[in-house]
C-alpha cells in the first residue's frame, strides 16, 4: 500500500508539467469543448505514462546485456539528454507562441487570428512535457517497480496526469473568460508559461 501511495505522489509530481501546459491550452485555444479537453488530457496522461515505461524497459534491456552498473550509467546519460530535449522543445514552442501573439497585436481587428485547437500541437505538447519522464523509468527500475508491477505503476501515473490536466484546462479556460477574448494577452501568458517550464525542467534536473 505504501508503494502505491509513493507512485500516486510520483504521478502527481510528474503531472505538474502537463498541468502547466493544460492551463496554457485552456487559456489560448478559443474552441475548447469537452471532447477536445478529454483528448488533450488523455494524450498528456498517455505520454506521461509511456515515457517512464520506455525508460524502464530500456534500462532493463541494457542491464541484461552489460550488467546493472552499465544499465544505471546508460540511464543517467539518457536522463541528461532527454531533459535538454524537453527544454529545447518547450523553449521553441513558447517563443513561437510569444512571437505569434505579439504579431497578432499589431494587426487590425479584422485580420487578427484566433488560436484554435490542433491535434498536431497537442502531440508536440504531450511529448515535450513527458519526455523528461524517461528518467523516471530509471528510478522505477532501480527500486520501486519490477516487470510485473510496472504496468500498474504507469497506469496510476496516467490517471493522475489525466485528472490534473483536466483541472488545468478548466482553470485556463476560466482565466481566458475573465480576460474576455483578449487572445494576444493569453498567447503572451501561455508563451511565458512554456518558456518558464522549459527552464524549470533543466533547473530541476541539475539542482
């Protein structure tokens, strides 16, 4: 039971990245509905569970080939690399959102573009927020999970992320309504959140 509580707490901690981006989605997408919100939360949850699973099985496979010490070393290298990948992806998406919002501010009212939901962007965000969780798979392999329990553990992580992402989308949508359709402002706020999240991932990894 203690292990399950530990995994729930881990799932909540991992889902904070998705929570921040879900708020951004709720803020910036003008056409969010229940179906789209469900899809976004599902994708965030799915990838937040998939990445630790991939990390776990990669380290497990390497350990079988070169031994436990080699598997742990490979896991650390992988964790370093994916943290920087997440940083670059979030920085790129955040800067792009900021630039688009600033450009939109300069356009006449009739030419302004309203940001709408896209499946492609949701995929980008899902990967960007979850890829650093590959390193979590190393931690799971090292002490918490085994080949039988790993499936239960990543399912718990997925459910935690799904629920917290739904909450984030709801909050973001409420803030967007308070701003009364000022999409340039929501774009700027969203861009800043993504950039800050990328920086936080790097700081969290090394500090």
